[in-house]
C-alpha cells in the first residue's frame, strides 16, 4: 500500500489507481495506521472530480462534510449525494500524480489544474 498525507497533514494509506477505484485507509484518531475502516472512492467520483478541475482550471476544494463552499469540489460532490470528505484523500493522490497542484487561499485550499498533465 502507498502512504500519503492529506493537505492538512493527516496520514493515510491507499491502494488502487486513478483509472479504476481507490481504497483509502485513514489513520485513526491518534494518527496511527489502521486497516479496520476503509473508504472506497469509485471511478465515477474520480472522473467527476478530474473533469470539474479541468473545466474550471482552479476551484476551491471544500472538503467540509456539512457545509462546503458554494461552487467548490465539495459542493459538486454533495450535489451528487456523496461526501466531500473523499476529497481529503483524492486531491493529494491527484497532486502526487501530477494532475493538479494546490495553494492556500485564506483557510481554504485552491486546487489548480496542471495543463501539461494530460
């Protein structure tokens, strides 16, 4: 399994790939690795997020479960009946793959498409 961190520094492990699906194993509340709980991110969600990033060029991440900013990636997922929490794991994997990059905008994360990543 591969290891990464969320943009806020929380470690997680994952397996799978961006062309199929991802299985995420978040660290526990104490920051330790665990394999009891997993989150699946489907190919549908991966492709939706990627297409929105390409279309917008730059967009707020908005991983808040309850109230993601309007017109953010989290808002898009919430409107699809999905949890924006998936973005906490999917976005770092997209960044590692070279698809996009991020910057801070106040307390928010701004996700920017990297044109040469296709």
